[in-house]
C-alpha cells in the first residue's frame, strides 16, 4: 500500500501549490486584510508545519541511504521550524520579526540538502535534473523571504516568495519514476516508466 | 479634475485590480490543471482505469492541480474578496 516515490512528490507539490496560492493572495491584499479572519492567518504556516511533519514518514519509508535520510530529515526539521516560527508570530507567542529568517534558512538548508544528496549528474534522468533545478531554485529563491523580512511591505519580494512555491510545485509535479529529460536517459538509470 | 480626485480614482482602480487578481487565482489554477490534462491525457488514469493500482487511480497530478484551485476558490478566495471589499469601503 506504500505509494511509489513520485506520488509522494506529487502530493507535496499540491501542498506547495496551496501555500503559493495563499502567499500570493496575501501579497496582493496585504497583511491587514489577510488577517481579518484569524483562521486565515494560520493556513500557510500550518501547511508548512504539517508538510515538515509529513517529511518524517517520508524519511523513514522512502530513503535508501544515509545521505538520503539526512537530507529528508533536514527538510523535515527546517520546514517544521519555519512553520512553527510563523505560527508563533501569528499567534502572538513570538514578537521579534526576525523569527521569519527561519524561512530563508529553510530554503537554504533544503536547497543544499537536495543538491548534496543528488549523486547523479544533471542529464542522468529527469528526477536527477529536477533535483538540481529544485536545489538551485531554493537557494536562489531564499533571497525573496530574506528581503521580505527586511522589507515586509514590499509586494515585489513577497510575490516572488509566493511564486517560488508555485514554481517548486510545478517542478515536483514534473517528477517521474524513471524518465528522460530533454531526450537524455542514462542506460544506468534503468528502463523508462510511463 | 483635482489631484485628490484623480488619486482617489487611481486607488479605487488599483483595489479593483487586487480583487480581480484574487478572484482569478483559483480559476487560473484550475485552468492550468485542465490544460495539462489535455496536453497529457495519459496522466488521467481514470480515463483508462483497467489494471491500475490504488495510487495510480487516487493521485493524478492534473486532477490535484484542479483540486488545489477548487479548494482555494471555494474555501479561501470568497472570504478574502469580501474582506478586501469591506476594507476598500472603510
């Protein structure tokens, strides 16, 4: 009953897409309107925290090497930390806005982990290519939440932050079990699936 | 026309644009899923369900994209638009 790895990527992609849509709406309407209904302020931080929590079973059931386990564990921890910090700020338990630096930290840790744990080259197969692209996107994308912390009312950076989640979702949806990328498929990758 | 009236009109237009953007987010996402389904119909396993396992039938990426759009459009966007319009009237 355990889903193949690509299905897990697609489920997480849906979570990323929902977070991106909520962040995009928040960037468009502003914090004051977004937080008029208290429950709404909790949506994307809760999603982030829950996705971090769900990374633990992914780590336990879907990793086949130490480096994979460490990478997935670091994602779980950094996503939970970023989600929890945002929840604390929304709830009023945390007051210092620099707790929001946990989000660019999560981006950097996740991006580094995804790059380090991908042992194959860019054009080995599609998932290897996507790992490289996602890793560098996360590292480059860390600039958006970082600047958003320093300039919280600047819509450009907040929109960029939101769109980074949407783009990451699209990349995760593109993941396949064993598939070529731009016509390249290493013979060592095995037979193409679907 | 006074500068104040012009700036107020510009502000109203900008706010209306914000409402339109929020209204469009859900449908645009749904449209993305539909376009993907047309481009890669083999991703919709429900169209040829014979011999497929549970996960291939339960998790179909274009349908997940449409679902995300529906969830946002039904559960999140209406309240945001209502609050935005209230804020604009104040």
